[in-house]
């Protein structure tokens, strides 16, 4: 078994364990820290902001609590595994509440689809829209199961650092139609256009366009059906707090306000970092949870950086416009998760991903956490988060000027559909734009999910979990394999188990 012996110069007090530095405290970084701590490393997490969690930070204002980032918890066993590695139980720190239905999908014509994990109820919902598509739906779910078994269970935590690993899975990719888009594959099974939308929207949850995201992402339908969709009581921030607690219980540290200026490289090996404050922190290995473009184009010395052209040629995921708001009344008829589809599907996505124009219409994801946990708002009030996919900063929009008019446009859509009286009921408000993603999270092009999940940016074609040109440098998070979304970033940390040597303390 590979081991990494401690460099005696890196001792902190009497702790002689090898030192691992983790840049960034998003879920990928926190999960990596727990895994490294369980394997004998002394871990320090460096977070440039004043709150842990990265995009999963929490906004609190006027008595309301808003999750800023991920709100949908799938594959909860990945979290349970982290607590087990630290010798603890997830349920002691976090209560995960299963959602039923997973989502309420509302169409522009006023009809809605209750998307759940119950096969019988799902067949009935499909039959309500198109009786002739029930058989096709069942065949699609069987296909999704086959893709999930290979794409998630077998390959989701495998390193693709060598091209041979990609060649080995090529036959499976072809057999599972990985070279086609999610929408193309769904359309093979289902005829009704509304149902095609219902079963092809999932790539949007990880930054992809269903009309070109690899059909490997059809696995999400089965992943949700098998392990459910959950909400962390108290908000996703409870998971962040729980992971920070695990890291500290292992003897690790989480430093806030620690902005990394560069990764130190000596003789082709990562030896630590330098902070913007000038402080130098030595390490035996470095794990970057920063945007992969930031790692390769800004943090590394010039000799090890990727060319600017390499990033210009890459496809970035869409941007996100998020409005957090609280109301002085409750809306009990609104589900925990609602997807409001606009009058266009393919055309709107082309505007966002290809033409990069801010369209007049919108499709929205509405999160009402107080449907499950009333403690997130004052008594008699509701907390909301509404997300609109928008062009990333390559579209050239001036969000300083556009943010408020666009927020009003979204408010009008909500008020005329599911939240009557919203304008009068709103008592607190905050927005986040693609510009904020770039400024706060150093997200390349202000994208919400890093690289777009297309086949030519997946597995071996994605930035590798182990750097190919700097020894002892590793990457986790949405910008590396397997990709964005909570299961993806947690699995990226799991990949480290096969590429980072175990720690070994020498006398």
C-alpha cells in the first residue's frame, strides 16, 4: 500500500502526522478533509470567506435563514460514510427528512406533475398525461438503473487519470448511449413533450443543458428513486457545521478568512501554500477545492499553469440568478420543491447556453424550506429561494444594472402563478448574480457549476483528481471528476482514497 512519510520539518507541536492542506471549504473540500483525517493526516482547511461551506454558505437576515447553495440532498449514504469514517453517526448531528413528492413540476398551461420515488404513483402520474407512455416510462427507468449501476456505483469514485481508464469504459459508454444527450435518450422512450421535459430536466441541477448533456446523466432518475430526495432539518448549513465538527474531532483545523494566493511548488512537488497575508504554510500534500480554472490558471506557478486558451475553449455551465426572500404570510399550498416551467424549453436553454442572452421568459426552481422546517422563518412567515438559470458572464450582462429589474420580473412570474400577493407580502430580500459567483467564489465566468457536463468534459476529459504535472497536488469539487451536485462533489473526495497515499509517521 502507498504511504506518505511525515516530513519532520512540518510538525505542529507534538503532532507528527503528515500535514494535508485543503484549499476551500465547499462540500468537496470538507469531505476530503474528513477522509484524509481518517487516514492519518493532520488536516488544515483554508477558507477565504468568513463562513465555511463555500457555495453552501448560509444567509441570515431579519429572522429568516436561507441556504445559499445546494438544497437537494440525494445519495445520503455518502454523508453517512463520512460520519462513519470519523467514528460517529450522521443522525446524531443532522436530521435528514425525506421529501414526498420530490418535486412539483408546473407547466405554463397550469398543469402539474408530482414527481416522487413511488413507482405506482409515478406510473399513475405518467398515465394522467399520456397513457401510451407508461410502458416507455418503465423502460426508461430500467435504462436509468443500468446507467446508475455503472456510471455512479462503479465509476463515480474511480480515478480517470490515465487515458487507458477512459478507453476501458468506452464500450459501456456506447452501450448506454453516453455519446447522446439526455433529452435524446428520454425521447426514445417517451412521446409526450411535457413528459420528455419531466424526465430530462435533471442535468440542469448540475449545470447542464439536457439537449447536450451526456446521457450518462440519465442515472439521476434512478439515483433519486433508490435513495430518495432529502432535506437537512435546519438547512443544508447543518451538514456544513456537522462536517466542520468532524474535522475538528479528528484533530484538524478549519481556518476562515485564509485567502490562498498561490500553491508553492518546489522541484515539481506541491510543498504548501502562501496566503494573501504573506503567511506561508508548509504541507506534505495540497488538495484544492477551488474552481479548477482558478487552481490551474491562478494558484499554480506560471510554469505549471494551463494556458488561457485551454480555458477559453472549455464549455462552462450556466450562470445562476438567485433571489432569497421572506414573506409575512405562509403559502401552505406550495410544496417544498417546485419547478415552474416557462412557455419554452429548448428555445430558452439555447438562449442561456448558446446565444447567452437574458430572455424575457424564465423557468424557475422554487424552494420553500419552511414547508418542512418552520424554524427557518419567524412565526407565521415563509422563507423562499428561487433560482433562475441565466447566461454565465460570457454573455456580457451588466448585473449591477440588471439585478433589480430581473428580480421584479421573477416576482411577477411567481405572483401570477403560485404566490398571489407576493409583492405586498415580501418583508426581506437578497439576490445573488453570476457576478457574485465570480467575486465571492472565484467562479470562472461566474458559472454556477464549473464545467458543463458534456461527454467531452467528463471522466478523463475533465480536470483530473490527481494533478498530472505537480506531485502531491489533488483536486476535488464540481470542476473535477465526476462533476457537480452533492453526490458528484462528495464522490470526488472519495476518489482521493485511491490516489492519495496513506499517511505514515516515521520515527
